[in-house]
C-alpha cells in the first residue's frame, strides 16, 4: 500500500530528494525544502485515505450477514412459547404465525404436551402451568352489599317524590293541627317509605346472592381430558394450558385451543360472532377453537392454548361491563306501569290543586258556619295561609295514594 502511495516519477524524486544540497543555490535550497514538505504531506494524506478505503472494504467483506438468525430460547416460564404469542395466535386466527411455530405439532411440543397421552397430572406440573398461563376462571365484579341495594332504592324517583310529599305533609300538618297531632300523617308516610325501601333492598339482595350461587353451580361443568394417557372427567375450572380436551356433540368448548384430531367437527360460534352459521373446524384451514362456543356435530380433540381471562371470550367480557343494571323485560314493563300511574297521580293532584285554589279565591268555599272563607281584603292573612296549607295537603295526599 505504501509503495503505491509513493510511486511517482523516479527521476523527479531523484532530482529533488537526491540532489546534493551543497551544490544548490540559496533559491534552489528553499524550493527543495518546500517540495520535500509538500511531498511528505501528500504522501501522508494519501496513505490515510487508502487506509480508510481498505478498512471499509475489509469491514464490508467480513461483515455479518444481514439475514435474520432465529435462536430458539426458552421463555421465562420454562416453556418454548409465551402467553402473549398464544393469545395473538387465537385472536387473529393467524395461520402464518402458526406455521412459523411449527404448526399444531410445534405448539404441542412447545407446551411440553403429548398429543396422545396429554400432560402429566402431577401437582407440580399443574402448578407451573397455572403460574405461567393462568387458571380457567373469570374475574367477577365484587359482591354487592346490602347497603348498595338500600342506596339504589333511595335513588328511585317514586321514593324521592314520596319523601318530598311526606316532608310537606309533616310541615303543613303541624302548621294546621299543631305539634301534638299534626305530625301523624307526615310520619306515617315516612314510615311507609322506609318500609318499602327495606323490603325492596332485602329482596334484591337475596336474589343477587341466589343468582351468584346458581351461576357458580351451573358453570361448573365436567369436561373430558387426557392426562397420563388416560381419559378422565375434570371440572372446567381445573383445565390448564397444554391439556388435551375431548369434545363431542353438546359440549361447551372450555378454552381457546387448536384442533388436534377428529371428524366433521362443527362449532356454533354465535356467542362470539352473532352469526348462526356453523363453522367447520379442521387441521388444515381452520384449526382454531374458542371458549364459550358449542359443539353441534362431530367429535374431536383440541390442545388448550389459552384459559380464563386470556381467552378471546374472557377479553370480550372484560370490555363489557358485567355489572350493568340492565332490566329484564318484565321489570321494564312494571317500571313503565308504575311511572304511568305516578304521572297520572301527579296530573290529578295538580288539577285538584288548581281547582281548589280557584274555588277558594273566587269565594265558592264556605266554612263550618256557612260563611265564605275568602272575602277579598277582609280576609286575614293567617286564614289565607291556613286555607292554602289545607289545599296543598289534599293534593299531597292524592300524590301519595296514587304513587
């Protein structure tokens, strides 16, 4: 490399570098020194440039291949595949990703499962799968306390109207009849309202508890799995990732998984998609099965890949509020009927209130002695207030009875 850098005309070099400085004049000596300086500088710059070029060529020549290198590493959970990959595989029905994982056989091997003999039923192995992939249970909303239903009853519009009327009745009653007897009607309404609230809260609380118990019992179904080479029934809640589940007509698919073997397996996925058409599951075009769906025809075995909240069904339920206060059709009709009666009662009470006030201020009402109760400016203010209180109390009574 150095020789190529320094390859210049030899005669030219001998003339300037090999010349005898003693024979040179002063002017030539200066030119000689300048040439030597320029020549050495150019040689060093050219040497550095060629070195950089050679380094770049060597780096390019011996650089690593840009192709990707796949290294098979175990996940932190001790299996060759993690939960995220399994969830995405089922959620997107990704056949390409399934092929990258080695197909159903590759996933089976990654989950340390034998397609014919299933998994080992040892406590430690089951516990490891629970820890790595979760359990086949769903998160439930916290249990509603008794005071929750009391508060819900208090928020009912009918109860609010009744309590308002009770307060008016109590105030007007004490104004007209005095503190000794005027509180009876108002307090009676308050007691009736609190009794309604208590009975409603107790009834709803007991129904909620019974529904939770019934739901837990009805969901605890038995599913056939293959463990230790034997077919055995277990609770759906005890299924773990890697289990080989046997399905037949009428069975509920207990978790997300992949088709292993079977014949004419038809699945009703209406609970997932809303479509009534049955879906055929096979090993070539559609090997995916989903939790919550039903087997309507055929039989088969599946490899469980996701359980509980990691299933497609579990993720859907987590996005939908299961704690909704949606009413049943019967409850909606009863509430509509109650609301209609209440509106009619309020309308009648308002009309009675208007009619009584008109009759009073037009002089069409009389007292016990047969005299007009209202006689223009001659009527005392206290008498007008007392008459107004009695009229409003009558309207309140109509509202209470109607509601």
